[in-house]
């Protein structure tokens, strides 16, 4: 049993561990990239929504809707009773 036999399993384990760490880093980077894309899309959609709401509010202020006329009260209809 020489020193190379002792280091061989350790070096293989270290290589597996290093590969695992690299995969973890790439997965974390991909998740962060997707999160940034989602945040950017959300911010863009929020800006569009706020701009539309401001445009709608300006339109409503410039063109107010006329208030509907109050409806006339309906007259109560009496039912005729039929005598048998």
C-alpha cells in the first residue's frame, strides 16, 4: 500500500465533489437569470398597467360620463280577484 493508493479514493471523491459544486453553481446561476428575467417582465407589465390607468383616468376626467336619469317609480298594479 503506497501513498498513491491512499490518495486515489480521496482524489476521486474530491473530483465528484468538485463536479457537484460546479453543477450547483450553474443551477443557481440559471435560477438567478430566470428570476431576473421574471422581475424585468413584471416591472415592464406594471409600468404598462400604470400608464394605461393614468391614460384612462385622464380620458375620464376629460370626458365625464353623463349621470343616468333617475328611473320613474313603477305604479303598483292591483290584481283582480275572481269570484267563483
